[in-house]
């Protein structure tokens, strides 16, 4: 494999890892606060549709992005209402949200655009354009570093850079601020936080809303940056892969980055089965690459490669009066 | 003291949840510019207005009884098996292997063989997550989700690379041989003069599903194992103290759950398609969650809820055929049912409890007088 192909694969890895990373960080905030969220998939899907639909109608991708985030926030609030206010089962609520999104996006897309559950193709300002980083063209001729800078670092849409910057930001927010300490505490021992006079309900709603914003970014990225428009079921299980990455990362932001890059790399490889055969001389089944993130997660979950311990109060509604 | 009479818990709450879900669905239909009342009439005539419609309704219901029972059995031991979809896919694989590679003399023998294979394959697919939960403490919800995807990839691989007949482009097995074809309701009940259920896929598997309901009822409430499962679901520490082995209960209940989900395949793979195609389960594994929640994990409730969802599926297909409402509307209704009967249960329950508490405080004469006023 030559440098250009290698860079192409890494470039695709970054592109495909971005939605996973955004969704994974979304789940990280929610689950660290003790709210399990298997509805990442649904929130991404709704954000993808609404952002593409609004971007098409308004002609501005930024308005689309805001609308997508708002749509994901609505679903987040429903999840919060079910799992915080009404102390319902968080897993069931997540399942319901995924179905709600899968159904509503197609029903509404068909009603608005009449194209069999998709939005029209997005063009021009209705889509995020790749950014060229400074000096990318000038430095291109330097061996190795030049092409790497030009092909890999430069030329992504703004959401990709946002996603990668969110990793240190999340790590700082969770591990170096009072808000982060409280957010983690509410997922480990909510009663202690309650005793300290902090509202468990407010902390958990805050976490769920952050989760909504990040899912909104992830969905908008899919429909307005990675692809040019919404198609039915376009998240294609990415919400679940993000969930897998979250476990793989043991609920830590930096590990989440590596887990998402790994799963993104697997997705990039699955698109180029010819390359694997040319490189290692063995024909690897595409289906195996598709299933690998899930298989790896099960192995991690089984505790054979380091134990993944979820936040202790995860999934449990907090009951104040006893 | 009971906060509410039992009938309110079993009948009233699911009914109110269903009404709320229907109202919201009606709003969705209104919002996309169709008339909800006309839509409902079309669904009723399409799904229940002819033996053909009933034939489809009951066919879908058969799938949902199996997957609903699967979720319900796991619920009794307080486990959430989201893996019904993957287990049903593997059940389909079992059915396909048995039907294709064993020369059955008669459909009745083939049915027994296929049922065993479907149950075994489904159970095996549930056994791995169960084992990991029991011995390593891996969360069963996450592992069963992962196993759904692994099952999809596995079947994709097998159908594309191994089981596809030579020269065929479509990722599906060959058609099953003639002696494995199950009698449909048309074969059983239709006559020359009265061609009941003609063209509908409902088949003898429906009776197996009904038998499965009765068997699950007997298991949960009439056997020691069922008692242990319920005790474990009620309180794990209590059950442990009473000498119930948690590993055994987790394994056995997930085994039964997976077997039930797998058995769905005798209906859709053997009874209807008569070959194994990609994505044969078509989401029925997930509908089992809605069915079990709606039916309050009781086999009779599951039966009724499965008929309701069968009606929704057939009615939804009719809607998609005759109006501009896409089939996905059913997915929305399904989501709302899961939301209201599952996650937002307390939204309905708490106000109702208050109503019943108020009724109890007031002496019967007072309530009668209040009602009169």
C-alpha cells in the first residue's frame, strides 16, 4: 500500500469516526450522569432529517444545524421526562425513541418532500463545505508531512474539527470543573449529591440536554456534511456502534476518541475490501468487518480485556423520599 | 395496602396508554394532511373486514406472540432481552438448514424438526449473552443488542457466500422442498364453495403460538421453575437467600426466551416465505417488546396485544396501499405504545393512584352524592 492509499484510508477513517465520536461523547455525558441512553441512534436520525430538511428549505446549512440540534433536544427532553421525572425504565424509553425517530422521519419526509422518505439533494450553502487549512497547498510538496497535512488534516468540514476539539473540552469539563465533578457524582452516588444540596434532577436534565446537543451535531454531520441529504435509516446503527465505543472507552473522553477512530477505521476498511486483500494477502469478509465493533465490545464487556465498569447509579431513577 | 384495584393495573392503565398513543398517532396523521377517522376505517376493513385480511392479521400476530412471549418470559426474571430480532434470525437459519438438508417424508414431521431447530438456534444465540450476564456481569441489554448486529452480519455472510444456490443473484436460500410446506388456513378451512383465507399466509403455526401461550402461563405460574424465576425477578438478594441459584435462573430464562423468539421462524420462514431471505424477521423481534409491555408480561395479555399489533401491521399495509400514509406510521404507533406503556407508565399511574386514593377516602355514599352533583 502506498502513501496516497494509506492517507485515503485514514482520511475516510476520520470522516467516518466523526459521527461516532460525537454520538459517543453524547452518550458519555448522559451515562456519566446515570442516565442510560440507547436512544442515541434515534436522536441522530431525527437531527439528520431535520437538519437536511431545514437546510434545503432555508438554503442555509447553519439554520439546518440549529434545527437539527433543536429536534434532538426535543427527544432528549422526552427521554429526560420518562427517565428522570416519571422514573420510568431508561432502556425502554431509549428503545421507544429509536422507533419514534425511525418512523417519524420517514412519515414526515414523505409528507414534506414526497421522495419516498428522503430529502432532496443538498447543494451549495445548504451543505457544509470542506475547509482548506492554511498553507495546505504550499506545504504539499514536502515529502510525507506535506501530503499528510494536505490530505489528512486539511479538507474536512468544520464539524469534524469541532468533534475532535470536543474531546479535550469534554475531558476538561468532566474532570476539571465543579460541574463535571457533580455530573460524575450524580451517576455514581446521587444521594451524596442530594445531601450536599445539589439538585439531582437538574444535574441529570443538564446531562441529558448536553447529550441532545451532541447527537444533534452528529446527525447534522451525517446529512449535511458526510452526505448531501437525508435518506431513510441513514444512521445505519451508528448510534449503537457509538454505544459500543463508549463501553470500549470505559466512559472516558480520550479513550472514546481512540475507540471511535478504531471503529471508524474498520468502517473505512469495509469500504475497500480490495485493499486488505492486496496488503495482507487474505480475503477478509466484509461482514466480519461490519460485525467486528460489536464482537470487540462483547469481548470487552465479558471482561476478558480489562473490565468496563459502568457508572454505579446508571439506569436507576433517583427517589428522594424514603 | 394496594394502591389500586388489580383490574385498574391490568386493564385500565394499558387502555389509557393505548388511547394516548392512538390520539398522538391521529395527530400525526392529521399533520400530514390525512383524515385519521378515514384511516382507521380503512385499517379496520383492510385487516378485519375479510378472511383475507384476518389471514394477514393472524399471520403477523403469530410472529408477535412468539417474540412477545420471549420478552415477557425474560421480564419475569427481570431481564430485558432486546435480542429477539437476532434470535429470530438464527431461528430462521435453523429452520432453513433442517428443511433444506433433511429429506422429510411429511410436513408434520418436518414441523417438529423445524420447531426444535428454531428453538435450539434461538436459544443458543441467547445463551451467550446470558452466560456473560450470569458469570461476568455483562449487561444483558447491551450484549443482546450487539448480538443482533452480529446475527445480521452472520446471516448476511451465510446467505451471500454459502447458502445461496449457484447462479442466483439474490441473497436467499433455495426454496424449501414440497414436503416441508406447512398447511395454511386456506388449506385447513377453505373449501371449493367457500374459499376462506385464500392467498393469506396464516398457517398452522398459529396454533403452536397459542399452545406456547398456554405453556408459558403454566411455566410461570404453575411450576417451581416459574416461581423461582419470578422470585429472582422480584428480588435477586431474596431469591439468593432462599437458595435459588442466580446463574441457573438467568441461563434457563434466557434459554426459554431465546427459544421462543427463534420459534417465530417456523411461521415466517417455513410457513410463509418457504425459504430464508435476508432480514427475514423484519423487526418482529423488536415489536415483541411493545407486545410484552402492552400485555403486562402475561401470556393472555401478550396474545391480545399480538392480535392488536397484527391488526396494526395489516392495517398499516392497507393504508400504504390506498393512501399517501407510508407504512412507517406503524413504527410511530409502535414507538408510542412502548413509550406510554413502558417508560411513561408512571405518567398514567400516578394520577390514577391519586384518583383511587381519593375515592377510597370518601365513603361510598359521598362518592355517589358527588357523582350526582
